[in-house]
C-alpha cells in the first residue's frame, strides 16, 4: 500500500488558560478518507465546544485517543496519510485503538488551533444545547453573509458541510440577504430595577429560570440512595473547581463592602436609554456605568490592577476587564475579557459587554477574548443578590461584585445641612482582593473612589 507524508493532528489550545480538551466524537474512523478543512474530531474544553478541521487531505491512519478521553493541548491525537488509499480492511490498516506513535517520518507542521464554532440554532444543532459548525463553514457563512438555518445540511445529524455552503452559494440562493440580528438585552450584566420602580416604558425583566444541574453524566445505579441523583462533574466543572480551589490556596483573600447611592445613575440611564437604542442599536444597562467608574478609579489606585509574582508585583497601567457570564447550559461560569477597556467610552463598553456575553453563551469567543484579564467584574445582582464574596481569578488581585439596585429609605442631607428621609436607589459593591499586595486601607480608598464616580457622574467627562 502506498504511503505518503504522515501529518499529525494535535489537540488545539483554545485560549491561554486552557490546558486540555475532551474528545466528544470522532467524525472519521481509521481507513476513511478525509479532505483538508473537513471536520475530523469534535472537542470540548472549559471554554468552548468546537470542531477540529483536518490539516491535510488523505486517509486517517491512526487514532491515539478515544471518545470521552481528556487530552493535554498540543498532544498528537491522530495521523493522516496524505498519499495512502482508503479501505480500512487491509492488513496494513492500523487498529482504531490508541497505540504508540509509528516510526515513519511526519510533516512537522501542526494544524492551526481550531476557531470556535459559529452559532446556529437550526442545522448543526445536536439537541443537547450545543452546536457544532466547522470553522471552515463558519468562515464561509460569515464572508457571504448567509443565514446558516437557510442552508440544507447533508452531514451527519443534518449538519451543514463545506459542500452544502458552496452548493447553496452556487445555486444563487445566497443572493437574498440574511436577516439582521436582533439586539438583545444582557440580563446577566444589568442589575434590574426594583419591581416597584419599574416604568411602563422600561419594565423590570422577568425572573430568570432556575439553572439546570451543572453536570452531564448520571452515575450508575447503586451509587445514590432513594430520592437522590448522583451526577459526575463534566470537564468544565472540573476545571472551574480546580481553578477556584487553587486561587483560594494561593491568594490571601479579603472582602470589603461599600454602599452606593445609584439614584443619579438610574436617572441618567432612564434619560439616555432610548437615545442609545435608536442611535447606537444597543441596550444601555447599568454595568457600563459601573465599569467606566471602576476603570477611572483604577487609574488612581492601580495596585488593584496587578499580578503577584512570588515576592514581586506587576502593576499594569492598562485595564483588560473581565466580565463574568453564567452560561445558559449550566456548564458554569465564563469570563470573557474587554481588551484595553480604559480606551472605551460608555458606548464602546456597552457594545463590548453585549457582544462578549452573546459570544460566551454561543461559545464563539476567540482566544484573545478569553485571556489576559487584569481586573474582573461579576454581577450576581441581576438575580437579586445583595452581598457576595467572590473568589479572585488566578493571575489577578481583585474582583468587583455588583449587587442588586433596590429602593430604600435613607437619610439625606441638603446643602444647608438639614437631614431628611428620602427614597433612593441603593446598591452594595463588594471587592475581594489579595491581601498579599492590597491592604484594607488601600482597598477602601479604591472603593470610595468608585462610589464617588458613580454618585457624581459627569456625563461629559465619561463620554456619555
């Protein structure tokens, strides 16, 4: 049997913090032919679920891992023979089971890391909340402005293949423009107004549905008692657990809480929300206000935007702002990053928040959008939470917890020093910080600056 150059397929790295991936399905078996850019394997990481394209055309000669196996990044998982012939039944055909690497020479070039799959709610949807569209298909759909749901899929499970897209384009059906995407609210990033203060034009959002169990595999019978169900952690939940435990074991974590009068911000948002929707096509939430006020405070108190390295600290004069997102399929928490957030005004921050939240939930984040964070904001207040003590992300020294905005009677003092009781929109902000670098007094002064920025908002100075 003729043998050409052997090309390795490796487990791609889908982000700086990703160290391994789980093989969910092999699209090709040993002995089957495959075209360059055709999907060879589907993988799942703690960041995305995606398909890995073949780096070359040829015949699949060996598979070094089975479905369900978790493999470190940059590890060889398959071999493609660019000069062999298919068949799969000859004596020279390697077995499908994982085995040691053959001694034949191989091309040293490894495939580029796979790009996250583009979202699709129709063709390519596998029925369990995940969508698989190959990077090649995603690129073609994007370049031609196509609606993936309008393309008939001939692949396994009705998935859209490269040939399906090309045929759709050649048929002329692609001439019709795809429907413009709707602008969606981002409930996780916007603390809701208290129900009693909701306005007819801006009603409070409906309570979010209870999340599903954060696991995927039901344990075998006999491992749980009557009325109990035992679930096994999936890959993402294992990674989250490991990172959170390591962060607690490494950093000296302390939390400081401050109360902010958000009445001025509430009024500004009410004033500018219709203008933002009509002029920029974005929904103005509270998080961009908090983000901009925080970024400005970091400029004056930069040690909260740092990284501890042994007995040194790297102070960063730029702000890569992490925004925690609870993903809809209950696989846990993702923290996409707004790169150089200090350069963005309220409009830019609003766009970035919505864009990254949508990408996180559809698993289409790029490597740059998943890494490099220097300071993180999380927002459990959208679910009605009032106080929290979040865990600091690894590689950072602080995380800001944004809680619910509620109406409460408070004592206010007028310009003449007279006290009165008034109804105000109040919110708690909670800062968890690493006491190895940040002391309590420094953290309190940083929080006081954030409070001042929010309570005395200058819409001109902040680019509103």
